[in-house]
C-alpha cells in the first residue's frame, strides 16, 4: 500500500476533512481538557449526591432531636432521660450499672 492508494480511499478523505478534524479536536477538548469537561461534571455530580445524602441524614437527626425535645417538656420524661443518659440519681438512691459480657468462651 502506498500513499496514493490510501489517499484515494473514502475513509481517508473523510478523516482528513478539515471540518471533521476540527470537530474531533473540539469534542476531545470539551470531554477531557476543558474546565467544564465531562470528567469534572462527573466529579461534581458525585459530590452533589454525597451532600444530598448528608443533608437527608441531618434532616432525620433534626426530626429525632425535635421529638426528643418535645418528650423532655414533661418533667417525668426529663428525669428519666437524665437518669439514663447522664446516670443522675436522687438523694439516698443507689444506681447499679449492669454490663453484659458479650465475649463467648
């Protein structure tokens, strides 16, 4: 195969067309080299998904905390919460903490 026979093929004519060359360079530039490339957009979309998951997690935590705050408006519930979380006690009262051994022999 010499250059003359390759030059006469239709695929070579299409590949060397100035518009095809410019379009190919443009597509490669936009996909990989540009500041707003496909790769950059993919990273941003992944980060957006992570942040949306983080937001949903915190919304759930806010709902739980609001429910806890609503429960703690009652003095009996407040006392129970203080006893369970902070191991507080009344005067002349003993507290025994029971821990279960999870190690199996």
